[in-house]
C-alpha cells in the first residue's frame, strides 16, 4: 500500500496550500495522537515535543499542530526554532511519546513540512505513517478528549542549551577546536543561534553567516544547497574550513581552505576511514543510498570496507544501520547519521567530528576531505503536475535502454522525489559524455510524457 501524504521525509508542500494548511496540520496531530493511543493505551507521559525552523508559516502550523494534540488530551512542549536532531534528542530526553518538527528542510521558505519522531527519537516507520493516513481519511472526532481531559501547552526554556550540550558530548571531554578558523553558514535557519555558539564554546575562531532569519530568507543564497557565499567567505577570510547546514540543521556540506565544495560522499568517506583507523567503526563499513557516487563504493572496497545501499531518505539509512550493526551512514546531500551520538542526521555533530579530525591531524581540509576520485555523475530534475510520468510505456522503455547502455560501467537511477513533484534522473559512469547524453535523453522523454499527461 502506497502512502498518500507522507513522502521520504514526512509530509511536505507549499505553505497554506493543501496538504500544508492549518486544518491539515491539526488533523495530522489528531490522527497521530489516535494512533499512538491505540498502539499504547497506557501512555507513559501523554507528552509531545513540537519544534520548528524559521519559516514564516511555522507560526501558523505550530499553533494548529498544538491545537490538534491538545484536543486529544496530550500535553505539548513547544521548543521554538531548533534543529531537527534537537527535536529527536528532546523527545527522548523529556520521555515524550512523539516529536514533531515543522520544517521543509532545504526547500525555500514558501514550502513547509511535518516530520514525526517516535518516543525513541527515530523517525516513524512506513506502517505507522500508513495508520496515520488511514485516520486522516476516516474521521477524527471520535477520539476527542472530554473537557476535563484536554491537554496543556508550555514553552521549554533553554532548548538550545540542552541541544548544544548533547552535541558537544560527541567529542571526548577536553578536546577543543582551538586553532581552527571556521566559517559556519546557518542558512538563516534553525541552527542560526546554536551552531556558532557550539563552535565558540569549543574554542574555534568562528565567522558566522546566514544568521539573520526573517521568516522569508531560509536557504535563500545560504546553507548546504547554496554554498557560493560560504566558499567566497572562506577564501576572503583565510579560513581553514567552512561548514554549511541546511534550514533544519540535519544536513552538512563543507568547503575546504581552497574554497572547494565537499559533498556528503567525501565527508562520509573521510569519516569511515578515520573511524576505521581508530577502531571506532562498527559493521565494517558505511550505509549510503542509491545516490552515492560509485567512486566512494570503489574506494571503500579497495580498503576492505563495505558499502550498503538503501533507498533515498535518512530514515531508510538508519533502518539499515540498525539491521546491519553499522554506526555510520548518510547521503550524498549531506545527511550524516552517527548513531553513537544520535538517532537521525545531525549536521552539527558530523561537522564537529570532521573539525576535530582536522585539528588532531593538523592536516588541511583539502587533503583530509578528498578521499576518492568521483565517477562522472549527473543529476537532473523534471517537474511534473499531472501525475507521475514514470508509468508511461515510452518512459519505461527509455529507462530500460539507458540501463542497458551503462550496464557494464555505470548506473542509471530514475525516481520520483518524495518531497516535491519532480522526477530525478541520475546516471554515472566512467564515460562522462555517455552519462550526459543518457541523462539529457531521459529528461527529454520524461518531460514530453509529462506534458502529454
């Protein structure tokens, strides 16, 4: 059974347009409460943690989600702006039954989303999301609490202090970042206060950018998906390294001292090798997604290390990590999960591990963070509006032909995005010209099929 509202990372869409309306947000909260109460009739706390990023629409959705949970008799703890991994951490720390993060991650401010975490701090699995969707479509009023049993809401003080301490505990006591000059780009998002604070407390020389959110500038020219300003600042200020977080702080991209962008694959590769050398790597390798570069897989194999691939989405990475006993996983886009320190992708935690590695070795970022030669890879997106074109015969035939053409020296991946209405087309192989032709041809076929829908 496919999911109707949930994608690869919660529910997402344009703010104040279905399904990201106040009415829908309230119903999601009500449905989530009903499912939790049915699964766990004797709730340990009856408590929900609700966090958000800095988007203008978060005010509206926060109030609606709060009302939904209160109407079902659950108490709500409001955190204000905090990174997504902070919500996961607080859900466990406060013994809450569920955590909610209001964010569309790296998307522009016009979009928003709802991410749900269980009591263990892990994102809800597909089965629970299907149950929530079923409740959304089948009415909610039967679960309403009696007047005397309505929930209460309260704001939690020192949320960022709690998160900062949990992040710093990922480094050994006494280890500092003294001597490092770091530019940190907070994307005008949820980490705009806490990321510079953590780096300063660990004694780095901190140059913060993207720290003036106004509700409309999240991810706009700053952050993990727009690193040009960070690259320029690293060069202009002679910094040792730059780190870029996305709007909700669960993604990390870095810039070396030469101003070159370092993606999640290189960061995961560097961490895997360092952890293996220090005897800290579990599972003899890394969990990554189908999007990670073939060059990373080849490099790890040459070192006797494994790389397990999953579908796109950090929760699928986390599931595979748990099954295989791995403690490191992530995505090319910069979601990096270090399960010794948290239950979901955490850009700040991953960034601290890299910065500490640079400080311990005294090596330059350009040396430490370029651990493999990427195979030529091209990724493009085709937007659609009238239903996915992937079911059309001509598209299936074109994909089959592309796979045949790259069968011996590369890969083709075509998938519908789980967060926006686009088809993502990726190919990689040793022949760059062939890769480019295959991607362009596939995009043309998909675009034509979409326009004919």
